[in-house]
């Protein structure tokens, strides 16, 4: 692959390992270029981690997850791959601009996120072997929402799988406020239920229109590990108790007490909405995202 094949290149953001850029390919399509930082190209561990992200994305096949179009490959002294471009904006930026979201819109968004996670967590290879993919950085910055209400999960840069276990166990990786307790303490390897913990935080925050835990990083992490888990009904009295029960189980500190799967959590969310006499709404999510 060659950078010369892409035009209108502009940066989307720079991470510790790589930079993401939006561009146009030869056919005029919007794509995302992800490039490993040049100073890391000679580090085998960094190259392997970068290649692993592309391998994971290539193994997934769901409209809520952007696929790989080309690479990974070397381009001069850099490694890069090309992804589909998810239309829309990051949930984090949308919430900052318009924090108020209806129950119907919030539950639609999280239900779509859980459907994406169900695909990620249950994906198997052609021989039927479980790939055991865990995203490990489910957070508002990595959830894209289009003006039509479509939801996409992005950035698998620190994901683990059957191909690559966590070589940095004991070192925290993820986004403050969305890392599950076991990720912070290092007591056990993060599995799919750590992603569900993060999905529970996102649902809580969308319904409460506020962060689950506020304050400096150390205070937030201490609250995640040892602090009380607030009830959504205390922050937002209009939210039905059945929804609070879904969130409380997702945020259980005991990993085994959480929802066993993204599908189970999604089904419980739909049941809680039905009990409350409402249902999730893509139209409501689209109207909010288009503000």
C-alpha cells in the first residue's frame, strides 16, 4: 500500500501507538488510515500489537464494526492499514454538545453497542474455534453515532484474543472511568465481562446525564474498586427500577455476578423497557445525534 493513493488526508487523533487519519481513496470513498508511529516501527512488540488489531478487525463481520480494506503493510519506514470509515461523531463529543438523552434513545444506543459486543465476543474462525476477542476499551470516545442513529464500535488497539493474550497483565490499559475493577487491580485477566461493565457505565451515564464517578483519576479508580455503586433511580428518579437492575448487575464488582454475555444483557434491557411500558427507538437516537 502507498500513501500516494490517498488524498485529503487529515488527522482524527494521535494515540500512544498510532495515528488515525481520514482520507479519500482512488474511488473517492472516505476511509480511515491507521499508521503505527515511525519511532515504534523497529519495536517488534509494538508492530505485533498493531498487526493484531488489523487481524482482529479482519476477522469480524458486523455492520456495527468497521472492517479492514487493506493491510497491514509497510509503507516506507511505517506500518499502516486502511479501514472503512464509520459515518458520524464520537459519542463523547455528542454528549458534550447535547448531554440530555431520552431513555428510548439511550437504550437504543446501548442495545446496538451490546449487539456489536456480542459479535465480537462470540466470533469463531473458519474451523469453529472461539477467537475470544475482548475489546478492553469500550468508552464514549470509541462509539460512533451517525445522524441516522447507526452505532459503530471502533479502536481495537488494545484488544486481546486467542491469538494474543494480554502480555501486560498488571498494567492498566483503557480509559479512566470505563475500566472494570479487575482491570484496575490486575486481580484477573479481563474477559468479555469487562466490556459489559463498561457498557453498563455508558448506559448509566446516558440516563443520568452525568458521570458515574467524578474527580481526579486516582479518586475515580478508587471509587470503581471500592466505592458504592449508585442507583440510577437516585440520579434520575424517572428511570424505571427495572433498568436500574440491569445496570446494577452490569456494574457488579464480582465478575461472576455480572451478565454472562452481551446478548443476555441486551435481552434484559429490552425486557426492562417492556416492563416500563416503552421501547428503544432508533428515531429518537437519530433525532438526538442530529442536533
